[in-house]
C-alpha cells in the first residue's frame, strides 16, 4: 500500500511539475469574448462615424467584405478586425441609418437584451441576441444558426482542456487520482 502511495505522490508531483508553468487558471472563453466584443465595438463606432460623415444608406444586411469593398472606404476600415475564432464572421445589420449594429456569427450583437452561453470546443462563449432585428429575414436565419451552438457537445478532450484551463490544479489532482485507481485495480488483478 505504501508503495502505491509513493507512486501516486511521485506521479502527482510529476504532473504538477510539468504543468506548473501554466497553473494559473486561464478562462480562454472570456479572452475570446472580450476580443470579439472589442471588434464589434470598433466596427459600430466606425459605422457611426461613416453615417455622420456621409448621406449613404446602410444595407439591411451585408457581409463585412461587401461593406468594405462597396460602402466604406479604406479611410474608415484601414485594418480588418482580427477574428478570435474561425467562426467569428462579421455582418452589418440595419433598420435605418440610426439603427444599426454589427453582428458576429458566434457572439451575436454587442447590444442585445438576451444573453446565451454555450460550449465552443474547449471555450465557454457568451453571446448576445436581440429581437430588434427579427423583421430582418437574414438576421433571423443567422440568429437560429447561432442558437444551434447551445446544442454543441464538446469531445472528451475538449472537456478536459476546458476544465484544465478553468482549474488546472484540481484537474491534475483528479486525473492523478483516476490514474492511481486504474493502477491500483490493475495491480490487484
Ligand atoms: Zn465573435
């Protein structure tokens, strides 16, 4: 029994040592959410400036690429927003020149009355949706696509990565415990 205990302590020590450089909890979902919300904020502000400077009408729904190539010049959008995930795709929605918002296919809008959270690979994502643009067919379709993320089921590895990022030490201890139990059962056979 003592042998097992020593083995477990050694194993735990080893795991902690290998993981010690990243033992601080790292909420990757929160980092992604913040980056994307910052992109939406910048795009909203840029569009507000564009509306103020020109008499142009905004399209009810347009992809970022279309807006950049046919509406706002390089002066307004000198740099493309860096999407924090491959699913962060940006669209402009507008009811009028005064009522518009940028939309991310994964994070929704910046200013929305509904908040939803879901698992996206190993990250916890927070998105916002609004009923304000439900009269817009394209928005409605994209909104239902976004809600489908709530049914996403992460793989065991993604789950493990998520728990490790959120709480590294306890994940290592639990995993070591599982390894120990497996070893113990195996040895007793
Ligand atoms: Zn996004």
